[in-house]
């Protein structure tokens, strides 16, 4: 049964989604007004009717819904790329992560869920970004993120870290600091849109005792499947960024 | 400090890795014998010397190490694809998952870690596969997996499920059962190497009230980064499988 | 020296291109009017000034300029795909080609240039398409194309053909006719946007004595190269069509 | 009717191909000996029987057969990439081309066929490569290639060229020479396996009055089509090279 202050996802008959907290309020959509307080006591899967008689489905939101609904900064790493960090570093429940380039906190949220109850330390030098991210994570996170208004190029405070995750203009400047901060077997990861940053990062990586060094790109190809018409979609996201992983041995 | 029965990953000077449980035994490698009992009381990051004087690094293994070391059946879904399930369905800690086509349990292990302390129900009709998977999960899992020697084409016992994950020859035969078993907002996911299965699955999906239906393929492009020589690798894994997602509204 | 009735490509200072025949006329652009008769007696590489004082470069057009300037029907095969026919069938000067699904004649033009002075027979059942293609080929072709308002599903008139090139909704219905029409060592080629057509075509191909059967897709990845910013372009053409080749032995 | 000294392609029952000139000789295969002189007077499409009773089909070879049978040097540009030069520069019959980095002559042969009766000037500084290429082109070409044992970094002798085609370690050193040699509307093209060469080349290109500058990569995806099993092939050629085109206006 849904209680006051629970978070719900409302889906209108056209598939448009609204993420909200259940309180005593009226919500306006272009398919009519909804009395949100009616949701209290209903169940996920039930429907609520607008004053124009349109049914909105009530479903339980998940972390990806949160990421897509979050207030966004430009150039946010998307979940399709972010999840490769799990596949390539094996971080999981209980791990400790240092992240730099907090941005709007999309990566932060995924890390927060993945390592919970482990901790995420998130560095950014941009106060405005950090404020937005903090708001996003306060709303949707697991209470295990500590934000730091600090320049990671100058050093990492934490030790014995399982993953250092970078989304920065000059990631090569963190390679040495990451080596100090990581536990044996921990990973440094960097996301960069351009190849020049990859080249600089890899050159710096080669100066330390990292192994399992790998640079990849995730290309997601989506298919259109219609009656007698199956084919890759005509328009495609051609590139998001290069992802480099290295493990401290 | 490492204790008896802890699991460690030993990395030899050439980068070759050995996953093992710390007990009182002698382990033979082609770089010499190791007395594994010496590891008791050491720390991750320390090194142990073979009788040929070679140093082996001792590191803490992670879930991906486990997956690559697991005893494998053919056609196992790899972590690069498996993690897209997280990115596209948002499953996380506390969720309940039904899986069919257990195979060797690689997907099972990732699901087990992701939803812990939530539960995974894993169906297979092949007793031999189920035995291997059980062994693998007993070794590396989180104790939250229930294996079922049962044909999922005949129905799903569980209700209010967050994700039904399929790796089967005829996934379209589970679309209706999944619709019954899923909670509102839950997902069905199917992995298929061939496009014919996708077409059948999507045709069946269209008969139910699923939304957010999407078929994708993950293409991982790896780069070679050498001094004055950066380029995509010449040899590439061209295809693993198609992944289809649909959400019950 | 450029003479009356020669064809020229004019390029304005912003890179916009105009293809035209040199005659006694005034041409209006949004960078001013051009007196085209002034071009007579000039050389390729010279510039002509508009009445607004803007310089337009005069260059010699090529076949690809023609294709991009041609009046187009929907779903025209593009040069990036069309050239794969040369790479996979080796057609060259002197060969004879049958084409069906003339469309707007883009493929026809490339075939015409490639086999000249060999001949191209182009079948279409759509009178309107054939008219447009004929106009295009009259303008830009090599005089070696014969258009036929005829349904190729009913048969191919020609014999001893080097290539049968198909861009049709049901290419599998031509597989047998093509086998009759081809010389030993000749190829049948089919372009299809959807995989269902490929599957039908390949099933039919397997009933005849074809070899070197191959289905490919050409993916063109374009790169952005800026100072300190090299990367694949964000937006990409995800799919054009599948191309199947088979050789009669 | 096939005459002495004609070139034929013999295809054995397993699909293995042999390219040869028809003369009075015995040819040994692992399916038995063939008396090649028997072919004189036969037609393409006929079969010749080995002394072990196996039938070999006689077909007319094409330029792609020649390229695959040519004696090869490492790192030869393949026809799938080479044909993109036609699609992107529109070279055709009658054009004049300068090529550097002759290698084994695969690109040379395609250029020779495409521009015939136009001419190809092919520069290389490696006498051994030039000898192999000359042999290959003497065997299979159209008599319109002039080889030059000359360092193109020092300059291009020809003027009013339609295309300068480069397959060199330092293509940026030819950008200025190409600009001098090209006619208005002509193209310079460079093929490079690594991105660093592309970056240098593009930087140099930007110093001259080139337009339509484009860097692409051709990715060929091959499909397996079996009864109820259609899918991209598991193994794939991940990368050949980057291709950059620029047009002199």
C-alpha cells in the first residue's frame, strides 16, 4: 500500500512519465488535473483518473527512472556506459568508491546503489554542479554519498579504495593519486569523449604498476521490429565516450 | 588480515591469475610451487614467493573475477551484456528476480549481487547445468539464489517480480507467464543470439500491455593505445546476442 | 577552357554547391545574382563574382556530385553502399549488367560509369520512377543504359550477364531468373533494408548452384577532428540496408 | 571460346580457387592433376576433370579475383575500403591519378581499372615493393600505370590531377604537394591505420584551401544466415584504417 511521501511514477495513456512524491497536492498535466492525495492507500499497478477522465498508471520507479528524471548538466555519462564500470571492475555491495567530476550525479547515483552500504566520495570543483548533484542524490540516493568541494588533481584523501572513477578534462593528472589511494586489486576508470585524453591517460598509466589496462567504447545498436520489417534503426547515437580501465596489482 | 578459508586472487609476474581459497596446501604453477598456508595473516597487496623465487601478488577477487573463473557452459552471456540489464531495468538491492536458462550461472551471479538481500529464482530443465551453476553460486554467490529444476514454459510460480530474465531457445513462450508474474513497472528481458527469436518474442510481447519495448545489441569496441599508434583493435567480437526489454505498465 | 553547354559545379563562399549547364542565363542565389554566360571561356578553378561581390568557385563536377544533385526518390541506395558492389563483384569496363528497381537511377549511374562502354539494362514497373531516372541518366550518364518498363519477377530477357543488381521488395523472386541470365562467374546482388527479405533471398539462393554467398552491411563511421578533440561523430547513420552477393559457378 | 594465354579461374568441388593463364602445362592440386591445355577451345562455365575424376569449373576472373590472388605485401588496403575512394571522390573513366605507397599494387589495380583509359602514376621508395607491384599490374592491369621510384615527400611531378591517393607513414608531408598537383575540384585521399596520422594530416589540411574534408572508417559487418539462425558473425574484422578525404576548391 502506497503511503504519503512515497515516490511513484505516473504513466499517462500516451506513455509519458511523471516522477513524484505522494503528498496532498493537485498535479496539472495536459491530459487533465490529478489529485495526488488519492494515491495514498492505493497499490502499485492501480490507476488514478484525471478530471478529464484519463487513466494514469501508478508504478514503482527504479534507479534508471531517477537518472532519466534527474536535473541534468551537459555531457552526463549515460547508464549504458556507466554499467560497464560494474562489468569491468566488479564493484559491488560494501565497496568504497572515489569519484571525480560529480556533474549532475548520474554516475554517483549508480555507484551509490551498487556499493551500498559501502561509501561513495564524490569530488568536484564546481560548487553549482555539486549543489545540483547533492539535491539529486538527497532525493534518490541511499544516504551513502559524501560530496567534497575539492580539486582531485591535488590529491585523494581516502585510502584502500576499490574504485577511482573519473569524468574529467585531464584525467591523466589523477593517475598517480589514484595509485596511492587504491587497494591492491582496485581499479581506476576514466571516461573521455575524445581520444587525445585517452592517449594522455594511457601514457601516464604506463608509468605505474597497473595491469589489465583496457580502453573500450560501448556502441548500443537499437533495432526496429515490425511485422515483416526488422532492421537496425536508421538513426543511432554514434559515440558517447571512451572508457579506460586499469587495475592496481 | 587474510584468514584461513578467505578467497584470494594470485597474480604471477606475467599477469596470469589464479583464484583460490586459503588453506593448508601446496599449489603448483609453471613458475614454481607455492605454500598457500603462508598467506594466512598476510594482507591484500602483499606478495608470496614460489620455490623458484618468483613473486605472486595477492589481491582480493571481485565478482567479475569469479565470473571469468567459473566453470563454464557454452554460450554464457558475458558481463558486458549482462550489465545492460541493470542499465535498462534499474534492478537494485532488495528486488526479486526470476531467471530462466540458468546455464553455468554467470548471469545468476550478477543478479544475485545486484539484488542482494533480494532473491533470485533460477529455472532450468537441465539437471547437469543446474548442478554446475549451483556449485558456482555456492562458491561465489550471496546465498540468495533458489534453483528450480522446472520448465518455465509451463509457468512461473512467483508473483510480484521485478524482473524476469530469459536466456532460452523459445523465449516467446514465457511472455504471457512473465506478464502474470511481474509487478506493475517490472521488466521482462530476453537474450537471443539470433534475430528469429527476437521477431517471435516481439510479436508475442505486442499482444500484452507491455511498454518501453526495446531491442538492442551491445557492441564493445576495444582500442590499442601505443606510442604513436592508437587504433581500434583489428580483431573484434562481432556479435554476442540481441537483448530485448519490455516493461509491464 | 569551358564551353557553352559544359556542366560546372559552382561553390559559394560558404561551401554550398550548385550544379548547372553553362548557358546564357542569370542565376539567382542568396549571395546575389550570377551571369552564367560569363563562365564561357573561363577555366575550372576560376571564380565568378555575384552582383553582391561574392566569389563563386567553378569546378568540374564528378559522378558523385551528380548523384547527390539528382532528383531523388525515397530510399535510394547511397554511393557508400553502391561502391561495395564493385568491391564484391569486380564489375568493370566492358561488362554487362541487369538492374531492377531503377528508382531514381543513382545505382544506375554508378553502374553506367563502371561498365562503360559495357551496357546496363534497367527494369522498373513504375513508369513515373523510370521517367525520373531516364531524365537523370540522360543528363549525367554515359549513353549506355537501356530502360525497360517491365516486371523482372516475370523474367530477364538478357543472357550472359556479369551482374544482376536488385533493389526490390521481393528479391527472392528473381533468384532463379538471375541464375538463367548470368554467365558462369557472374554475380547476383540484392539490397534490402530489412532482414526478412534477406532471409527469403538466402533461402532461395541456397536452392541453386551459387557459391561465394555473403550478406554484409556497410557501416560508415565518421570522425570529428578538431584541435585536442578527435572523436567519432555523435550522430551517425545507423543502418541503410543489407547487401547480399552470390556467384554463379 | 577460351584461347591460349587467356586467364581463367578454376574452382574445385570444395570452392577452392586457382587463377591461371591457359598454356600447355600440367597443374597439380590435392584433388588430382589437370591438363590445362584441354581448356583451349572450351567456354567459361564448362568443367575440366582431374585425373582423380573431380570436376573443376572454369570461370572468367574479375579484378577482385586478381586482387585476392596477387602476391601481397603486409598491410594492403582491401577492396572494401578502396572502393570508398570511388564513392567519395567520384573518380571515373578518363581521370588522372597520382598514388603513393604503391605497396603490392592492390589499390593501383583498382585505380587502373577505374580511370582507364586515364592514367595512374604510382610512387614508392621501396624498390622491392615496386617490383612486386609492377609484376602484379603487368599481369592484371590495363597498361595505364606508370611506376616511379621516387619519394613523394619531395614533390609531385604531375599537374592537373583528379586524385592524389596516399597510403604512407607520414601523409601530412604530402598535403602541400597535393594541393599544387590537384586540379580545382580534385581530391586528396589518405589511408592510415592509426589516429595519430589522421590528426597530423587533418592539421596540415586545415592550412590549405581544401573543403569537403571528411574522415571515415568503413566497418563491414557480415551476417550468418542459416535456417532459423540469422545473426551477425561472431568474429569480425574490427578495424582496417581511417580514410580522410579533402577537396581542392
